[in-house]
């Protein structure tokens, strides 16, 4: 039986999931991984700084030294603004790649913490040579899916946010399968468990924001990763982990 067939079969035969159980386990796991979640967020922001400087600095310079250039006959100067918006799309694409890779690494760390296994926190695991190409390809596919859904209107976006989120965790634990297979499984699992996944994502994200704001707003950076954890437990409960692969990964991490 191929890996894809096995994964799809597990999705098809998925048991009923309990909202409260997944939510409570997410809280418990968050206590173990909040620091790693904060590091992931800070790394994402730090890696994007050069892109933001390249994108915004020329526009700011033009606005400061020759503000009339941004307008033409009382109207916005499209000759400048159109390239800027195109650059914004390009840099958003790079942001998606960085976020996708780091979030996938975060899920690997979550698994080790969940199983109380000793391992180093390898935040750049999916930037390494064996995975970088597939990481870029998958990030491109999720970026394209989200962009198309956005252009179609708000309802398609609400739908695809679930499978796209699940693609991240599926890739984290099945990096050997093709990018198209990850997308396929993401939509299959998303369709199968859309309502509970969407509900958990909304509640977890909302709670993370509220608690973060109570912690003088800076706490949002600490609590942000809590919103990622329900997807981990949905994957764990529906597909689960191959014990031998887990042992191999732990051994590789220790080495």
C-alpha cells in the first residue's frame, strides 16, 4: 500500500473528534511549546525585515524627497504605484514560503514535546536541501490557492483556510510524499473535518488574541502560536504517527 493510499484511507475512516478534548489538549501542549512558538514568530518577522526594507524604502524616499511624484494631475501616479503593488505580491509570496517552512518545523517540535522526547529545536529543518524545493513548491501552491479564493470572494477564502492550514501539518509529518499529494490529503481531511477544524481555529485564535491583549498587547506574540495547535491534534487523531518513523526521527535529532 502506498503512503498516499494509506493516508487517504485513514482520513476516510476518521473517527468522530471531540471539540472540548482537542481544545483542552491544545492548552496543555501550549504550556510546553509557547517559547518555541514565540521563537517561530520572531524568526518569521526577522527574516522578513530585508524584504520590507527593499519594498518600502524606495517609496518612502520618494514620498519624503519628492512627494509630488506619487501623484499625477491630482491622481495617484500608477507608473510608481503599480510596480509597488506587484512587488508587494512578490514579497507576500516570499513571506508565505518563510512562514510555511517555519510553521512546519514548529509542528515537528510539537510532536517531540507532546511525546516528551528529547530533541533539539530545529527551526530550519524545512529550509534544508532535501526539503527546500518541496517547501517552496508547496508554499507556492497554497499561496496560489489562497489568492484565487480571495479573488473569487470571501466565502471561498473561508472554505480554503481549513485545508491550507492542514496542509502545513500534513507536510510536517510526511515530507517524503509529493506536494500534490499533500494538497490532495489537505483537501480530503479539510472536507472531512471542516466544521470542527474551522471552529477550533477560530476559538483558539480568538482566545490567543484576547489573552495576548490582556498581557499588555505584547503578549500577543507569546500566545499567537496557540492558534496552530488544534490542527496538530486533528492530524494526530485522524492520521496519527507511525511509531517507527517517530523513533527514526528522534534518533536523527539526537545524532
